[in-house]
């Protein structure tokens, strides 16, 4: 092996020791703080949802249902085992909405923002924590990201809520109080890509109403694109040349995946009598757009998911797995990860020595991270799918859809969530938690120690393929 000057075999044990901080000091590691914060929020949410005051009259909620709902809300997923609008009281729905907001904005991001507003300053430890939660490129821009994220959250949710409230009052004759709660709940759920709705059929009853569907689609896109990208667009305005590589990749992938998803739904469901078949062209296009955007991890549906064609379900699986933008409210492996993998494949097919995107070389570290996230994601999807398929009566397609939806924190379902047994529901709880934090963040947070090697092994070239 290759070693540095002065290396001796006697020093080898010393090289294996944890670098820097003592083992077990998790409070000094931002990744573990994020995991701990989300876990604490889930526990608090579960406790609140188990209170009798959170249950609707005559409804009994089991501890597992409370845990599942709290995890789904904090992880902004939207999968449910009981109907949100009828099983929970007003207090219970407020708890769910609060968990969605806290989970979407990020436990550590929210905590750091509150600390910033109180103290007007961030110490290094707070910046490290926020950098992990927001996926910021550097510590210097965390303050801007946090404040900007707060402003974007408030403005977007308020604007969408106002449109929804007006529509409910003026078109559907709803009471102002009920309309306000409906609008605020769905605007918050959409922006945070949560997919929780107050109706058992989600948006099916509004499938012909663009004034309900389109504002929710807009909220999903804004929330899922990522706070750093939105802030950069605001700062640079029309100066495209100043966009960072991350922003360019995110916008291009969004511009590609949304039309691809929309066209896939149109093609797959055009003549399906249970979905788009009976609709006029305008409604077909509207609902195809909704179902082309929602797999970015929003979870609302305006079509009956159980009636979708198998090909459409598989396409939705792929879109859910890819997910949305980094540092936003979306889940999945993220669009940038998928784009880096495509660039690696393209470079290898061309025989290029470097992986380039928009005239920028992708670092080996980024390539390894993308590969690790993608393969961990595949493993986290396939293992539960195999286990659940062999231990339940449901088909592989339905199980796969449910598992991908949980891992990618989407919330779309073919309707089998509540019918799964307790063990399978606990598996979905674990998938939602891991999927929200991200395999890399979760793995890093649980790492026992960090290692710093002062030597490198000689190279090897095994046969591949």
C-alpha cells in the first residue's frame, strides 16, 4: 500500500482511532441532531394524537395508527391508515397540520431560524446543523437560506390558501370558517409536499376545477424545487449566466420530468373508463398534469389510483423514486442525484475521462454520493417489497407502489395502506422516516465514528460487466 513519509507499522493502530471528537458525542454532529429532532417530533406528535381530544366523536385510534399518522405528517408523506377528515377532531387536524409544517420546513431548520430571530446571530455549530438540514453548499449562505425559506413558505402558502378559500366560498358556497380551514390545510399540505387532505378521495371531487387543482400544483412545484434554487433565482433575476450548476440541473430536470409525467399519464389513461376516458380534452390535460406533478412527492390525487393502468403505476413509481429538488420539501433520491447518474452513464458510453454537466466537471465525491444514494434507495425499496409481497395477499405492483410512496415520502396509494397488518405498517413507518432524512444523512448520523486514513491502497481494476 502507498503511505506517507514517516509511516511505520507501529503507527497503524493510531490511524484507526476516531478523528477529532470522542466517540458517542452525538450532540456535536449535525446529522445526528437532525435525526434526533425528527424522531422527537414523531414521538411528540404520536403522544398528542393519542389524546382523546384528538379523536373524532365515537372514533378510537390505536397507538399504531397515531404513530403512523405522526410519522407520515412529520415526514410529509401523506399515507394514512385512518381518514384524516373524519377520524380526527379539529384539535387532531391542527396537530397534523403543525407536524406537516414542522416536518416540511425541517426540525433543525426551524430551530435555527427561531434562534436567529431571537439572537440575530448564528454560531458555527448552528450553521453546521442548518447546513445539513437545508443542504446548503456552504456555511456562509445558511442565514440567507433560512430567512428566505421562511419568507417563501409564508408567501406561497398564504397566496395559495387565499385562492382556495375564495373558490370554496364563491363557487361551492362554503361557510367562511370552514373554507378558511380547508384552504389553509390544503395549501400547507401542498407546499410541504405532504398530500394530506380532508376528503377521503383527496381531490377527485375537484378533478374538473382548475381553480383548485392548479394552485395546489403550483404550491407543490414551488415547495419541491428547493429553497436554495428559489433564492438564487430571486437574487439573479434574469441573469441566467450566474446560475449555479445545482440550479441549472434542478430547473432542467423539472422542465423535463413534468411534461414527461404528464404525457405518460395522458398516453396510459386516455381511454381508461375509470380515469381519463369519459373526460373532455381540457379535463384530461388538467388531470394528467396533476398526476404528472404529484409524484414529485406531493401525494394528492384527482383520479382513482386503484383504477390506473399498470403501466401508469410503474411510471409513477419511477417518478416518485426520483422525487424533487434538494433542500426543498420533496423526497425521493432527488433530481440532482438522478442527473449526476445520467451524466456518469453518458460519459462512460462516450469514453470521456471526465463527467461533465453544463461545462462543469462533476467531482468524484459527488459521483460516489449519487451512486450511494441511488443504490441505497433501491435496496430500501426492494427488500421491503420482497418481504411484504411474500407475507401478504396483495400483488407485487400494489406493494411496490406503496413501498416507493413511503420511501419517497409521496403519499399516493392504491388504497391498501389501512388493510396492511401491523408489521407491514411499521415497515412503512421506518421507510417514511429514512426516506425523509435521506439514506446518506441517516447513515452518517448513526455512524459510530469517523476515520481519517493517512495511507492509500494500490489500485486494482476488476473486470466489470
